[in-house]
């Protein structure tokens, strides 16, 4: 039987692909260089905003929608702050779209509905927020660019809060 254009037999497979794709994203134990931090922070923000937008459209959970709404707002603001730093510099630019792994997760999320979407979204947010928190913490502690280090330090409490909130999200609504 089909629901929403995707055969039901494929939905667990797509959920599994989304989880595997995120599992392949390594946690950053090392401090990235400034250009790498800019790229990864930008991609992380884009992913959070796009995944949150999908959650606002697809989730039936009030808790997930509240989390997604706040994430879209906060991560849009964070992205604006990063672009303001970049505007003062020449020769450094941020990516204009998420990387292929995150795009695959977004495509997989786009193919899910209801409880299957909620489960996949929560898992994706838990992994993505954990990764982002680790990257910002590493850069805040030992980054080479003082302005970006300050940016990471100021953003870190918000990102730590999102990582905690993501772990508390319901995943079976």
C-alpha cells in the first residue's frame, strides 16, 4: 500500500538511510581551520533551517514543531551573524547549500510522513546537534581566528541547549 506517494515497504528503508547518512558524519574532535569552520558552520545552519522547515510542515507533534520553529529562527540568526563576519573579509565564502550527506538526509526526510518523519527528524537532530555542539566547542576553545572564536563561544550555549532539547524530543508520535 502507498501513502503520500512512497510505498510503505520503502519507508523503513528510507528511515534507515537517513540514520546511516547522519552516522557517517564524524564528530569533530579536532579544531577545524577557520575556512573549514566557516564551511561546516554554514552547512550546519542550512541543514537545521531546512530540516526545521520540513518539521513545521510534516510533523504532527507540538513539541517537535516548537523545537523546529525555534531552531529555524535561532539558526537563521546565527547564519546571519556568520555572514556578517564574512562580509568584512575577502577571499572567504560560505557554501550556498548543504553538503551531499545532509542533502540526502533532507531528501529522505522529505519522503516521510507522520510518525516515521518524526522518528527520522528526531534522530537527525540528535546527531546533527551533537556534531555542531562539538565543532563549536572545539573552535571556541582553540580556534585560530579570534573573531570566529568569539562567534563560536557566543553561539555555544544556544547550541548546547539545542543538543539537550533534541535528546528530549518525542520520537514516536
